[in-house]
C-alpha cells in the first residue's frame, strides 16, 4: 500500500491509478532513472520512484564542489544538476549547470539584483523549475528569469516586485516557480497580483489574481485536479490563507483563513486524495476536504500543535502523513510526527530530528529519507505505530535546502557546497 501511495496523492480514478501502479511495480532499474526537475520533485509532493534501501557505514560522496550562498534546492534533469546561488561579495545571483556524474561546471550565468540583507543568509530561496528547453528561477529580490538550458543564456527577466509594486518579504522572496502548461506561476504579493502567471516564451503577463490583494508568503503553490493543467486549480498558501485559484484565468474559487501571526507560512500544501494538509509555524496545521475540481472546501480538523516551520510534510499512505514541526522560541528543536490524515491526531513523535528543519522524501518502496538540518541523512521504515530507523550517515554540513534524488544518488547543498552522494551500495 505504501508503494501505491507514490501516486495516490495525485490520481484518484481507479483505472488510471492502477495503470500507474503497474509501472511502479516494474524493476527498480527503470524506476530509478526518474529526474527531479523542480521543487519537491516531479510530482511536487516529496516522492521519488527510486527504491530506498539500507546501508552500512558512511555513504560515499561521488563529488563535492564549492558553490555560492543560498537555500535554493538543486534540481536534476537529463544528466545535469542546476543550482541557483548568490555571487560572493556582489549584489548578483548565479544560475549554474553541472554534470551530474562528475560535478564539472557546464555553464554559469550571473545577473545583477538589488541590495538585500537578512539574518538568515543572502542567497536565493526559491528552487528552479525546468521545461523541455528552459529553466526558470525566482530570485530572493523577486527577479523571475527564463534561461536556455543548453548554454544558460538569459532569454527574459521580470523584476516582479518592481513591476507590481510589491514589498519584499523579511527573509526574501522564496516561492518556487510552478509550471502550468505554457505558463510559469509565482507568488508576487502586490495589489491584484497575489499570484501572477507569465507566458514562458516572452515573460508577458498571462493573468494575475485581480480579485486578490494577498501579500506573498514563503510557500510554493501546487496544482489540484487530474484534467488538463490549464483546467485545474492552483492551491497557494499566501499571507492571508490557503486559496484555490483557476490555472486558466487566475480567478479565486475560495480562500481558507490560514494566517500566520509572524507572516512566516513556508510549507507547501500537500494532497492526500481529496484532503489537503497545510501548515504554518504559529497557526498549526489544518486538513481540508476539497472536491475533485478544487471548487469547494470543508474543514476536517485543525491541530495547533503541528507547527510546521518550513519542512513540507510527506504522505506515507492514504491514511498517514509524516510532519516535521519546529518553533521560533529557543532552544530550537524540530520534531517528527506521524499523523492521522483524516483527524490530525498525532500517533507518535520522534524529537530532535534537527534544530529548525528536516527534509523528507518518500521512495517507491515506501521507505523515507530524512535529511536533518545538521547534515545527517536518515532512512526510515515508516508505519503508524513507531519511529523505525534503518540507517544513518553524515553527508554534509548545516543545510536548509531540500535534497533531490535521481539515479540512486542524492544531490544536496549545505552552506558551502553542492554534494552528490551515492545511495546504491
């Protein structure tokens, strides 16, 4: 059932779901070739088609290279790793492409940005997204860029905060671009522009949320529904709440008032069948029942103790979800919980899985990788009864970036380096 869960969070129709599940039951060699082309992976839900197996002793590094500052996560596609960073001693950002096998730099593109300061780093937070020919990045000062994947040439840029007269966030713009058909969508947070869709070919505005003046949060949106992308809904957690927005024209269907007292909503909403789970660090978490088309919602539960900071939860079955919570009061401590998806009830808790953060990825065989912010990579056998750790290895230094998994390798960044770790033993 855990293996079936890999796509259960996306597909609901039994026939279509069974076709996908048949593919997941094929030999692991074919499944492990899946790329990681955007924030939280190909399905934007922290899941991988790779089978995660245990290991003994420390995991080996395939390569490690120094890179610029940032919390933006690496992405992997067609044998290349893409990374968004800050240029050292400069008000500039860089987008880089590396060979996934060797770590060799393929191209490096830099561009200027406005001055930015923050107590938690000066680099980009949003993770890039790719299409067949392009890569899209969203910088910490709100510059949306489209680059050619072959050589890194900048094709167009939009200074979204300037264009829509929006204020930057305290820790900087952090939304990871969402690809929807021939458009790219980001949170902007200006008047009548809570979300904006841009045409991929030229950066012109395709639509904006004209009825929404919501300020931006640190969260990234997801798609809801199973039809053509442009006919689906976009679920976005803004400063004013979780909203369902038409991917076709930007019209809002509904908004649930999930308001964080510190304006620090950072997690990505996740789907579990017709339930969406959303969270912030002061509000706690909520489960909403949403219809197939995303037109209506009904609150199922709220749990004020599930205060997810910036770790996105991951479903481990149709009934259970793993959630990492944290807090802003000292001493900082992140805890891992197994939660009943239908009620929000905490079934068990593992404390001290990090200071503020730990990233989660579910494999095709149901096992879960957790990267603690201190640099330990942990393999778990998830179940609803107890925390079960299979293996652990120190793989990097301090990190808040989410790792990527492709071809039996984990690609991750810490405060100073981009690292490739071999999972296969």
